[in-house]
């Protein structure tokens, strides 16, 4: 069985040495990742990157070829199975530096885990680019926004009689009590604390993602664009959750995977699923 791989890539309009230093020097890591207790530029060095009050990564530097290649072994919280992370910097004359990340996960990891790891690295790279290009850094995580074209005329996915056929919710009646995130760990329920519907074209759901934090809000709508009828979800409130950025990113990524599957099913009449 081959190793599962996560990937991320971005192009940064900056000097190669500037990009390399931002990645490897501990005094710069906090600007885009976390607080590091050492530089990532010496083979065999062990470095801890604190990404929040309750989250950190322990790294062991395996290979350094400045300013083009960095490889390290990584362990989240110092106890999870290790992964191997490889960075490649490819200078592009006149167009900046292309930064590629490949993370090799274990053989037993599910594709959903690789997708989550890739999304986390992509968001970190986005932060790195904003820092180096001196552009405003966005709040993290960003909103979830997904759309899908409805498959047939007359299909009304937001009608109460159709919702429970594709939306991952449960309860004895509408409004439901629970929203389910479904991933490789199974189905996990999150309390629904608000539910507002407007005929068959709009639905707002407030979901309690963390027990002591504010609720997040998912707004679903039916709209038309260029003659195509779309089912759209916009799930907001991730940046306001009172927890570490890494935990917010992971929660958001798991909800993103669930929404992708849900609206794909929601766009299809039940007889076509």
C-alpha cells in the first residue's frame, strides 16, 4: 500500500532568499505559522512550533538545501503518527517563487485526512504570501462558500419535505436538533441553535461548533446566474471561535468536506441520487 500524500502550492512575489528566511527562521515563523523555538535550517535539529495555547508541532529536520529544499519529520502534539513534510522553492524569473509542499502521511490514513492536511498547508501558504507581499492578512479561517447547479427544472431542495433527504440533520421534526459532520471518524453531531427558513429559497442555520463559543451560521439559498439555478451555502463565523487557529482550521475543513457532499446531493432530485 502506498503512502497517502497531501499537497499545496502557491506563487509568491518575493526574492527567493526572503521566502526561504520566512520559512526557516524562528523569528519570522510566528507571522504565518506559529512560535518556533529554533531555526529550521540545520539537519538533525529538533524544533517545536507552538500554533496556539493547546496545539503544537514537533519537528525533526531531515534535509536542508538552502534556498530550495527543506524536509522535516513532523508530529502534531508530539504524539501523533509522524509525517514527512517536503518544501520545494522554485524561483521563476519575473514572476516570483513557486512554493510547493508535499506531506507524506501514513499508509492507513484516509483520503479525507490528506485533503484536510492539504487545505491546512494551503491556508498557511496564503498567510505566508500575504506577509511577504505586504498585503492585508485575512481573518482565518475564511468563510465556506460553495455552489452547485440544480440538476433539473422544478426541483426545490430547500422545501421542508426535501431537506431531510440530503441535509445531514436529525430530530423528531423541523427544526432539527443536530447537524452532522461526516468524515473518516464517522458522524459527529453538533447542536442546531437557530433555524430560519424563507419559503423555498432561503434557509439560515445556526450551529454550535464549540460548547463555550459563539455559534456559526450557515446560509443556504437558491439563486439564478446566467440562466443556471444554483444551490449555494455560505458558512460563516469561523474566525470568531475562541480557540487556537489550528483547531479552527481543522473544524472548518471537516465542515467543508461535509458541505461539499451535502450540496452535491442537494442539487439532485432524490430519484437521481
